[in-house]
C-alpha cells in the first residue's frame, strides 16, 4: 500500500469520523444484496444441490469457502485501485448510475422469479469429492459465472466506492455481510438436501425472493439518485 493510500485509510478509520449508523447500514444492506444474489438459481446453487446429496451438509459451507476466497482477492484488488479515485465525482457518479440500473434489473428479475419459482430440492446420491476439490469448485464455478462477473463490475464496485468513504472498516463490513449471506443461504440449501426433507416451502422461498426484490429496488433508486447528484454537482 503506498503512502497516499495509507494516509487515506488512517484518516478515514479514525473512530470519531466513523458513524455507527453508516457502518451498520453498510453491513445490513450488503447482507441483503448478497442474499438477493445468492437465492437466484445459478451454477453454484446447482452444484451445491448435487454435491449435498452426495456429501451432506458441509458441501454448502465448503463451496462458500472457495467462493469467499476469490471474492476476497477481488475486493482487495478493487479497493486498492478504487481508493485513488474517490475524489472523482465523475467516476463515482457513473458507477452509481450503472450500479443502480443493474440493481433495478435484478429487482425486476426477482419479482418475476417470485411469481412462479420453485425451490430446487433433491438429487441422486453418487460418489463425492474431497474437501479441497469442493473448495476449488467454489472458486472455479464463481469465476466462470457471467452473472458473478457482471455483479462485481457494477453493484460490487458501487458498494466498494461507498464503503471506502468510511475506510477499511467499511470495506470489511461490506465483505463480511456479503459473505455471511452466501454462507447462510448455501448452508440452508445443503441442510435441506442432506436431511432429505422439506424445511422450506415454495411459498416461503417466493416470499424471500419478493422481499429481496423490494430491498434491491430501494437500494437501486438510492444509487441512481446518488450517482445522478455526483454527475450534476461534480
């Protein structure tokens, strides 16, 4: 970390300058946004379902370990460069608008899913993979997912710009909230499959999608307004 970044971090992380409400808001909304992405059917969820039937409950947490590892590398890489551009209203404005639009698109998709989505359960038991292979699979499936790349290029970058305004602690809370949502959801799905019985109804699943859709719509509007203000006042 260069001198400019050290000065930025040390200044932003002074206790009296970090508002508890802002930190709680970063953590809470990152958890909701992360959960909104986690509950959407995708390759990592499909792998979780398949392997949980073979290996049991710990498949979900192990896949998330791999998923979280590659996301930690990505967060550090993005934060390393983004901290140098926080003073640019143009950059913050463009990212805010693009991220807000993508959040609105995700919200619309979730509302559509909430109308008819069925919670996927069940798979044919077969042989399992080793712990290391499951962690590696979590990395590879994440990187190969276009939605994951698009999310980090838009919403994730927007959140990092926002979190960096309160320093390293903001980024840490964003990352922890985001990962806890993945860990909670994929662990729950593993439990559903491993126990071989329905612990969540389709109605509850659809309700969860709808709630996440509302949260994303609100946050998308916030990013759109904030980004627009950055552009007009920059």
